[in-house]
């Protein structure tokens, strides 16, 4: 490795919460319109890790076990929104995502898209085949990992 290349790598940092949020927003924008229409009002949150209550509720052994989580009422359970009900939201967990990314051969953009689609999709009653099709459509215009 040349000194120039080594110098470049010495400047690179792990993506911040804000950078993962921007990547998630770009990934969401690249999803097919029909899928995004199902997601009206869904909020995307980025945290470093799930909180202790979530880890316990999900039966996780480590804070690295959960890449993302959907909270809310999906279309399969849709009805009248109750007063005081929190809006539908997806949480993406930066540190577990980065850990998974470091151990696998895929782009960070693809991983974020995958987790986003699956967290929303399962709660909206979509099949794995449906979600694979949505991901394939998004991959055609995958956001940059830059």
C-alpha cells in the first residue's frame, strides 16, 4: 500500500448517526413508490444501540443482536388510531449495523436498505418474496455509500 493510500485510510471514520440517517433516508427514497405509500407517516430513527428494555423484550443476548426494529401498528392490524398511540417508526441501530457490515461482503447502503425493507415489510404483512422484489427494485438505484 502506498503512503498516499495509507494516508487516506488514516482519515476515514465510521459513519456517524447523522450519516447513517442520511443513508437510511436515501435508501427509503429509492424504494418503489407503492411500498413507500404503505409507509405514510412512518418515522425512521437511528440510535447507536437498542435500549435495555428493547433488548429484554426481544430476547437479545447482546446489544449487537438487533440491527433494526419496527414499532407501531402495521397494515395487517390497521384500524382506528387510538389517542396517545405513538406513530409507526423504524429504529436502525448504527453499531450493530456497522459490526454486521464489517463481517459480511455487502455495501452499507444495501444492508441499510435490507433492514429497512424487512422491518417495515414484516409488520405490513409482506412475504419474503415481496420484500426481495422491493429490495431488487431499490438495488437498481441503490444510494451511494460515500
